[in-house]
């Protein structure tokens, strides 16, 4: 009985620790997670969040302290104020999708820059960021593609979901021929 309790306790601790270890391991290659880890460390050391976002963003731009591609640095430097704001949003947003949504709310006039910066920071989430930009209608499809190009994303990997496609003419089931239960009975064309 005692062995079972000890075993259960050890397994519980291992299960609790494993997501943290996986998150730390994956942060090594994702610029946004690296920046978020730096930001949280600076905040944990007593720096106010606003000051920490300025400090961390300046460090990233000056020292290349994270794995941001060199070709993306000029865009971030040109849009430094927006980048600083996006870094500040990382406190509460740990994915590119979450960051983009928060950025659209915080920086509605810079939606294109928000998309580009979110994609630079979370390139593996580029398709989700692209789709949320289309679905929310904050920028046009053309501007979303330009933002992806500015972020260095291969646009052939982006696919718009049906909800994000502009002018989608597809009617849901429930209307027209073959749509049982559309109101006036099943209107399926019959050979009879």
C-alpha cells in the first residue's frame, strides 16, 4: 500500500513537470516564446511590465538575443513602437493566434503590422494568424498576404478557411435541393 502511494506521488510530480519541460524545450526555436520568457524573467525581477517590454524589445533589436531571422530585424526596427507594444502583449498571450487577436484589439490602426510581427514571432502559427486576420476583417486578403511576405512566410503554405474567405457563395445545408428540413419539406429532385 505504501509503495503505491509513493509511486502515485512520484508519477503525479512527473506528470506535472513534463508540460513545463516540453514548453521550455519548444521555446528554444520559437522567437515569440523566447521573447516571452525574457519578458517574464525581467518582470519577475521587479521591473514594471511596460518598462520590461521596452527593455526586452530593445535588447532583441540591438543584440539579436533571440532567433529572429536577420531579414526581419529591419521591419521590427522600422516599426519599433508597434513591436514594443506587441512584446508587452506577450505577458498574457503565449501563441501567435492569441497575440494577433490581442494586437488587433490594442492596435487597431496597425493591423497589418500586427499580422507581420505576430508571424515573425510565431512563424509556425502563420496560417492561424492569416486566418484570424481574414475572419475578423481587420485587413484585406491582399494586405494579409503582404504582411506574410514581410514576415518572410512562404505564402504558398497559407490556406484560408471558408469563414475567412471573402465573398464565400457556398450555402450551408438547409437551403435548396437536397437539403432535408429546409422549411418546405425535402426538395430533393426525384426520378419519379
